[in-house]
């Protein structure tokens, strides 16, 4: 019955949003700045509770300058609020998985990434490639640019790659800050694991310095503080950081906050990711779901004992700028 309900509800949402396909977004909204302010608010709230909490926005790298142009001055308030930038498809995967990213796109992204790097932030790159030679090339190119990288052999981010073994830049250090990280594992989809224990055992059998995962397991239950502490241990005796994925530019119909009402902040479904809906991220009601109170998504992440948060769909400003 639950599945039937979701199908009916999601269909209603899609039909309702289709009626707004010609909606023109207000010209007076600075969509880049609204996203910057959102991230800055998340940072201030989380760091007021946990001063060392790590903030990592993924993609939308243009936010690091005041106008979104690479030759403009850095946006210092934004750069000071974050601790790293995540970037997908930098060297592989921009047009298709396992294919090199075009040099023009690569250069465009690196200009912005270096602005953030020069401001003291770490750069976490996820390239989508699956053959050993291309994975090696990805690691090598990222290392030469002083970026930390992960070569993902599945875009679903649902497996721990068996290559390379040992992991790139493996070490037995006690990792306490993002500046000490030399490699990372991006594993936000636990669908291949039947239990939390199986997931925890698989991760603790590795020596990655940083794990990016989801707060929730397949059954919708959250990982506990005890379980997160287990995940912070490497196989070789070192320790790792564990940060939680959280989408702030789209709502997901499988999250705890989903209801059968269509709120003002909910927008169209993403045609490339079923069940993911664009949101008017500057809306106060949406932001209250994300952070700022004890019932918020971010507070759940903090309470579970994560070391930081990995913010996705930062580039939602592009979608709204195109509709202005």
C-alpha cells in the first residue's frame, strides 16, 4: 500500500509541476548569492554546535567568485565558510563515464577550483572511470594539481572499488582534519549491502582517509553515533573522517521530510534522477528543513557524530538562472 501511495503522490507532483513549465522566475533574485547565503548559514549553524565541523559543497564552483567569473575577485565570505570543494567529472566523466573530460571544460573548472585551493580549502575530485589505466591517470592528474581524488567505477556510488589495491596514497595516519586527507571513498548508496553491519565491516576493511556516506541506511533508519565511530577506524589502525551527504538544491521523495502536501518550495522533478525534485532553495520553509533547529536534517547529522557534511546540488542556481 505504501508503494501505491508514493506512485500516486509522485504522479500528482509531476502533473502539478508540469502546469508550471512556463513559469518565469523573478529577475530580482540573485540565485548565486542565495545559494552562497544558504551554505554560509549552514556553516555558521553547524560550527556553532561543533567548531571543527567540515563543510563541503559539491559542484557549483562558480560561487567562489563574486560574479561567478573566474577572473573576478574571490568571494571571501563564502570561501571562509567552507572547508573544501567537491567536484565531479574534472578529468573523466563530463560527457560520459570512462571518457576524458574535454580540455576546455577541465581548464574552466580548474580556474575556479584553484581559487578555492589558494584560499586554503581542500579540493575533492570524483572522476567517473572504470579501467585501471584511466583510474591511474585520474589519480596522477589530480595529484599533480594538489587535488584529493576518488576514481568511481560506478556513478551510482554504491560499491567500494577493488582497484587500486592498496588504495591510492594509503597511510596509517590518525586523520583529524580535512587538510590531512590524502584519499577518500564516496559511498552514498548502500543498496549493495543487506545490513548496516555488512556496510560497516566492508568500510572498516579499507584504509581510506575520508568516507562520504549517507545518514540513512536502506531501511530508512539513521546510522547511530556508535556506528559512525566504528566507521572512523581504518583497517591498519589509523583513523578517518566520516562526513554525510545532504542534498540542499533538490528534495528527494524517499527522505523522512517528504509529505503528501505540495509545499511552496517544491518545483519540477529532475528528469535525469527519478524521485528528485528541484526546490526553491531560498525559501525559508525549505531552509528550516535543512538546518537551524533540533528537528532539521543537519541536526540529525550532527547528533549522529559525523565530522562534516557534503552538500549536493549546489549548482541549482544554474537551473533558476536559465528560467529567469
